C-alpha cells in the first residue's frame, strides 16, 4: 500500500476520529476512548501504533448513530451487544426508546469500565445492563430483537454465540435482526443457513479494498428453521 497513506493519511484520519470520540464521550459523561481498555498497541499494524488506543477500538460514534437511525427501534425492541467493550454502543442505544439494552462482556476489567460508564451516563431513556459472560454460552434473553457484534470473536466462538441466538428464536419465534460490524467472518454467519442478509451500512471513509470490506455493517434477519 502507498506509504504516504499508511504513515500519514491514515494515522491522521484515525487521530481526528479519536478526538471526535473524546468529545462525544464527554457529552454523554462516559469514557470509551480505548486507552482505558489497557490495550498494548506495540503489536498493532503500523497505522494504528501512533493512535491512542491503537487497533482495539470501539465502533465509531457516527457509525453507531447511523445504525440506530436505520434500525428505528421502538419500545418493544431489546438490543443485545455481544462483546460490549467499554459500552459505547449500549450507552448510545440507551438514548433511544428501547425496552432493554444489554451488553455482554467477557473481560472482567473491561466489563468494569462498561459498568462505570452505565452509572455515569448523563441521560438515557433506558439504563443499560452489563453482564459478565462468555457470549458462546450466554443464554440470549427471549425478548431480544437486535443483536449487535463489532467483530468481537470469530470461528467456533462466533458459531456458538450465533447458535445461542437461534436457540432463543426457537424458544420464542420473532423478528431478530443481527448487525455484524467489521464482518470479517461473514462466511461463518451465512454458513449457518438461518441468517439472511437484508442490508449493509457503511461505517466510515473507505479508501482501500480492505477498509471497504471491513468498514461496514452487515444486517441479517433470522429465518425460521426449515
Ligand atoms: C471490538 S470490542 C467491541 C466493543 C463494542 N461492541 C463497540 O462496538 O463499541 C470487542 C469486545 O468483545 C469482547 N469479547 C471477546 N470475546 C468475547 C466473548 N467470548 N464473550 C463476550 N465478550 C467477548 C472483548 O473483550 C472486547 O471488549
């Protein structure tokens, strides 16, 4: 890839996005800018090393707002963020009229950050819930209507987490939308044969083929079995 892009354009863009996230955090009374996630950026790909928080980051505020607008949730909707990190998605979703907003996080340290953010969140329609659990074994609440994942895991864990979603659908058949941001393992989702892709949303500027592939969200709906 062009070195000017890798060493100058991309880090500058990422840094500007980081600063915008700090401002958005402050307005909500939360901290989701990722140096608090304790990630060591020394092994990150080059463009991320100079950006606070490095590679391990949350979905951008702009992308989450665009998604929530597109989903247009109502008071019967329940959002579940599998791998909620410090809680950026659940804190933004809490500004909307959901019945419940739930975040599941495996890492105890990161889960504590999410809990602090939920407590300090300045305004919300519904107070989010944070659950410490492994998405591979977590029993999906049967009123969940929107499942969000920002590329939190792959392979067998992804397959197991999606199986938990299907089990919940079997217990209580209903409309479930699955949103997969940075959908690196789209093939795993499709191979399960019960998730039909119904839409896509762009997450950010997409100057190259890798960003074009990853900086988007795929939206699926659960299909009835058989
Ligand atoms: C990229 S962060 C996404 C944060 C958040 N969803 C957002 O978009 O702002 C992915 C999170 O998934 C968590 N995670 C990884 N494997 C998990 C699992 N098996 N169960 C629950 N959480 C997991 C990680 O600890 C990390 O905090």
